[in-house]
C-alpha cells in the first residue's frame, strides 16, 4: 500500500528500511522522504514503523547449553 503519495513510498519500503536499521521517523524522512511534502502520511508512516519495530525480535544475548547436560 502506498503510504506517502507525494513521494510514492509504500509500507513495504518502510519495512525494508527498518530491516536495514532505520528506527525513527526522522530517519525515514531523511532517507526516504516520508512526510516531507504535505505531511498527511505522517501518522500512517508512524504506525507502519512502530508495528514493524514491534514485530522484530531483537537478540541481545545468546546462551548455549552444555551438550553433556542435555
């Protein structure tokens, strides 16, 4: 679905940008141009951004079981 009509940015492109490391609206504005013209897409873009950030699993620590203990 097209989120930003002015710059032809889709929800898929926003999710791909998040997968590449973007995590804020400021970064989306700078890198994709989201919400830089009329601004009507800002709330939808924020929702897509937040939903995709929430859906990502972030691994901060790995633990390994001792093979002998298993």
